[in-house]
């Protein structure tokens, strides 16, 4: 099976702009979670989508949003970019059902730099 | 709320054994995961504990005590390639598949 893919891998934006990141989960996986990773804060949970619905949300401002399509692919959007949004954005997919054990498989991430 | 603590850095030598501790507080525990992340790469799954006790997987073992809110990852016969960040993460009941991560422990293995 192909792994989780994320596009683009690298992105440079300026303050005030908006950005859209894309994630394609492993075939058959219905849950997609997004995380932000920075050196100071580590991996922080942004949100999780399951069957096109946001199932959980972390403590991030409303500038961070996402959606999931019927084929389970997901996008996240960050509007009005700030310098502090510079980070590695990781997408993780899992089956999403079947009990507590739902290993998350991570994609390679998108490295966002805000200038 | 949730809180996960693990040491920031650890060092060890090849062939040795190292134990990375993780303490957590969560409102509805539903599993603890350990991930390994090499610099510049995505995290990869190492182990999962939901019941008390030890889970062994080759050179890696993970232990959980739910009453103490405590876990450790044990790495035996250390190799240079084990130099990486080790992430402890917990899942809350009712939180879908979302994971709350600690800030990670950077392990440096020297010869």
C-alpha cells in the first residue's frame, strides 16, 4: 500500500497570506489528523476528520481550518499567516474505527516558512 | 486537561540499555503510544499500551502503569541508528484517534 502523501513538501509565504496544504491518506483509511510541529512546542494536535466530518479539534485559533473530501483526502488552510505559523505540518491517517488501537501513520510533512 | 512529561535529552553508548520515562495526566485514558522520529523525517510507530504491563517488540519494550500515569520505553543493545527523538503520546476516550504528544526525548547514542 502507498503511504500517506502530503503536498507541497516545502512552502514559503509572507505574513498575511493564506496557505492550503493537502494530504492523501493510506487507501482505506477514513481518519485524517493534522499536527503542527515546532522546536519549542513539539507536536501539537490541530484537528481530526473522519468521514468528511471534523471529529476533534485542538486549541488553535480559527485561522486554522480544514476539510475532508469523500475520498478521504484532506486539506488544511491557514489564513492571515503569522511568523509563528512557521512549522512542519504533519498529516496522519488511520482506519478510524475498531476500538482504541488505531495506529496513526504519518506523512512526510509540509515545511511552511512564513517571512 | 492533559499533560505529558518526558526528559528533553538523554545520552547513551552503543550496546547499552536506556529507559525513557513518560508521565501523563489525562481525563479519560484510552491508550499510550511511543513513536520514533529521526531528524527531518516523519514519526514512526514503535509501541502501544492500553493495559498495565510490559509489551515487548524485539529490542524495544514499553511499560504502562495506569494508576501511576506512567510509562517507559526500554531500548536494549543500542545502535547508532537509534539516535532519534522518542515521542510519548496519549489518546483520550472520546477523542477519536487524536493523539496528545509530549515534547519528545532526544536520544544520542555514541560509540
